[in-house]
């Protein structure tokens, strides 16, 4: 849940996602085609016989109470999607911390609310051009896309250069747009003061997941200053370093991201030693102010392409009389939620959750985190869920404490989406067991038969999704472990045994 880093390009990512859609469409077909395992997938419309239910219960009861699971809160719910029959349940109506299983709810609401073809827009505008000069400010505004990379920003700068513009006399102004200014940190993120990239703030215009990569390389000889590089390049971050180059292969580095006293800036403090023979080293850290960071990256890109910007980067609104220079559209929502769910991207989930709050259904709270919560509550209530009993809501990613879902709530939601207009898009967004995303190394012996969402915190391991059993049944499954005596991720093998027993059911 915490280790995602999009080091590859957007084009590579989108190609991979298209391949995943193809794999999902093939293995989800509800006909008599054979899957990757060679097992024929049959229609299974008859209820399960009581003897088979008893056998499944005996097997799962045993697995759920062995070893460390005996000292762990274990919630399981198994629902037949074709008959509506509950095949198994174990403490399935109690609230559990779902960790990143919360993203299943966020993506379901987003698809239901916006539809799979929805795109986010980012606009660059300015007063009408006079010759090769923009007399005044240049404005950057957006609606909350979570997948803007530095290559997009360079594209924008190149488009402006191709219009013949060589100079901007004013400032770079970045607008919070429909996101009401401030409150960049998602609800619940204040619980820990971590500087890791997965705890990034959220903004209407956000670049490179609101994180920066710091690469440190040694100087040519001992005593030289090490080489420190920021990606993307920007002047927003204040680097404070007493790092030194020494002889040999030593590499003892400490890198911290610290919020400036005014709360708007980010200081990167670097200390330690790096040897002349040591290889370069990189880390990613969160930033603090999405608009100022995005504006600085954009200003740097303009200047790198030879466009002089006389002013500085500021926050502000876009005047009505500006002229559009660049109009950027995101990939369709279906591709964005696939990138989010397959690799469990917290940042993209919170961007999407905040964007949900800009919908008119948020009413007077539109544009706030409270508006996002209000729209989510309305959606869950429409499915028959009661707040406090079936769910509790803190944020859209599942990071930290505060969210609660029952295993039964999850399978009921999955059943709703299984029959939804956008069911294929939703199911295709999930990681495919034994194939990709966070399930690439799990379920290797039954590729494609489990597709779903993982969730991991120190005290949580969640696994929920859609199962095609070897007997041909289509199931919704949720297996959540809370408060184990060891780190929860160490219990994945036990969790997988439970899931595999369900896959093998009625084979």
C-alpha cells in the first residue's frame, strides 16, 4: 500500500493498463471459455448443496483459526454473485479497518458518479498575446487530475513556445479551482507526521504525485560537494545540505522533508557522507503546497525552453478575461482508477475522493473534504448501508485509522458493481492474481481466478475481490485481518490459503 513509485513513463503505464483490460475482459467472460488454468468456466446458477456448504465451512473455519490467526481478528464473507447465496461468513458484520480496500469504495462511487469516459482538465491561460510577449500573469488551473507527470508540464511549455511566446512579464498564478483553497492534507493524514511520498497533499493542480525525487551522487574527489538533483526540477524546494564526499564506498545518508514555518514551503534537509566510489542513491519525499510546487515546476519548464518569466509563483484565482493557451485532458477515468487500484496509489485515491466533493451533490459543502464525505455517505446510504454499523468513513485511500468496513459491506458493494452498467470497467481496474499489480506474485497456481484489492498497514491485511471458482461460480469475497500479534503482512500466506480454498470450491 505504501511502496508505489511511478518511475516509468505515462506511455508505458497506459500500455500496461490496456494489456490488463484485455486480460480482464477475457477471463471475466461468463461463458464456457477455458481460462489460463485450462479449467472450463461454467454458468453456476443453482444454489450450493448443504453438504458442500458444510465442507466449505469446515475448511475455512479451520484455516481461520490456525496459528497466529487464532490471535487475530478475522472477518470473512463469501457471496455467490449469481444466486445471492451466502456461502460462508465469519464475523462478517463487524467493522474492520479495511486499509486500501477503501479504494474499492472510492472507485465504485467515482464510476457511478462520473462514468468511465470522464476526464479531468488542466488549463493554462493569460491575457491576449501581444507579439511574442505576454503582458501580465500566466494562470494555471485544474480540476484534480492525479496523473500529471513532468513530461506533461514540458509538453505545456513547448506548446506555449510554439506559439512564439518568449517572455512573460508577470507571475505564474496557480488556482485551487473547485477545490476550496487550503486543506491540502486528506482527513486522517494528520495521525502521523511522515514525510514519505505516499502521504502527499492533494491539490486541484498536482504534478508528479506531489512528491519530489532526490538523487545524491558523490563529487569527483573527497572534499567535493556531492551532486544533488531534484526530479522534477523546481525552485520551490529549499535544499539544506551538509553532506560531504569522502573516499571509498561509504554511503550514510539522511534525507528529511520538513514543512517551512509559514506552512507553504518544503525544506529538504540532507546530511551524512557518500564515498567517491559509491553509486548514486535516490529517495522520494512529499511536498507541502501543491499549487506552489506545480507552479514552480511549470515556471522551470518555461525557462528551460527559453521563455523568460519575470515574476514569481503565487496562488490566486483566474480572471474571466483570460485567453486559453493550453487545454490538457487526462486519460479517461477508467484508466485512472485502474492505475490507482492495481498498484494501490494513495495519492490518486485521495485526488479522486477530493474531486468527488466538487460534484453538485455535495451541495453547500462543494469543494471541501466534508463535501466528499457527504457524497460518499449518500452513495453508501443508497445501497442500504448505515453509517457506524456497516461503515465508518475518514478518507478515500484507507491510509491510517478511521475508516471501517464490514466484510459483508464489501461483498454487497462488489455485488452491486458486478451488476452495474460499468461492471467491466470496475472489475478490470482490480489487480489480477498471478498476473499484475499488488497480486502479481500471489495466486500463481490459479492465474486470473482472483481479481481484487489488497490492503496493508502494520495491523491490517485485507484482501477482497471477485473470484471465479474452479467449479465455475462467480463470487464476491472479503478476507480482512486486523490486530494480529505480528506484522499483518506476514499473514498473507494464511490469507491466501483461505482464498485458495474458496477458489478450489466445488472443482
